[in-house]
C-alpha cells in the first residue's frame, strides 16, 4: 500500500482532533442560547439549583439532564474567576459549513474578515455587531485567531449561536474565493488615502468584504495585497483610533447603509 502524503496525514489528524474538541460556555445568557440552538451539540450541563430554575424552559427544550451542584463548589472545569452565574455547558464547536455556501447571499451581502484578531472579547463584540447588521459571516484564519471560548460567547451575548463564525485554513485563499464569488474586499487601514465612505461609493449592490487586522500590527502584507482597496475610517482629529471591534461596527454600518462619504 502506498504511503499517504504528509499533508493527507496532517489533515486527517486535524479532523480527528476537531471531532474530540469541546468548549465550556458559561453565564446564563450564553448557556441559554446554546441550549435552545438545535445546531449545537450539547454534552454536559452543570448548574446551581437557582440557575436550573431560571433555565428550566431551555433545559427542557434541549432534553439534557443537568448536574445540580452546590454554588459554593461550582464543579465545571472553567476559570475560577469566570462570571458563570451558576451555569456552565460543555459543547462541541459549531460547524458552519462551506464558505461558498455561507457567502452566496446575493449582491448586498456583507462579510467581515479578521486578520489575526486573537482577543476573544473583541471577536465576541464583532460577532454581536455582525449579527445586528446582518453580515453573512465573520471569517478568520484557524491559527492566530480567537477560538470559541466561554469568554468569547459571553461577550457575543448570544450571537455566537446565530452568527456564522468561520475559521479557515488560509485567510488569503479565502479572500480569493470571495473574489471569485463577486466580493469587493476593502481593508481597513488608518493610513489609507481614501475614506471608507469613498471606497464604498458605487458598491451598494455589490457584495463587500471588510477586512480588519489586529490592533497594533494591523493587516499583514499578504492580506493587504489581497484586498481590492484600502480605506480609513476618518477621525475628527489627528490622534486616537478605534479598537478593532468598534471599527468593525462602524464599517458594517457604513457598508450596510451604503454611505458614500
């Protein structure tokens, strides 16, 4: 029998690892939303009696047997400093499917791409904004990005269960795939020569991808080169900047409303 190529072996290993990966979500809001999400595979629910009472309808809908624990000795394996509100749920990460299926949503589709944004609180806030503004997906590289965690889910305030968050093997390749689907990709760069409004001119009926980099380093060179245009969010003065989650919210609003700066 011929020996399998290294890349095939690595891909199979990654698939097996993903199949065994689990995440602990915590907090009443995040746990409730996960319990009522039929797409979410739920494995273990640890709650206090008070939390179980407050989540009774969601627990019933999920059909999962809760483990009732003493609030003074919360037994879920999460950070002791987590604000869990007496509820923690072990789940498997969501599978959102293929990029082409998620992003084939018509001429006014909007997506957000994150280049090495690793802070779960920032990504959670971006998912929340993406849901509000109807983005087709938030896309990030599988490595050097924020995975699903309890902290991300809590910041997302339920959006993690409803807003597609697709982590891809290669961001530049995903950008090329989006271009093939008709997307116009705009990278956010504070030093760009045009404003975001100017870059969006004439694109009201064109699918648009907004590409944001990590705070500090910004977009990597390959990511910049893969964009169709670079644009800045104009500031009133010559100082200060928005953090990446605020920039994403402003950019999504501009892209959805079709502002022409």
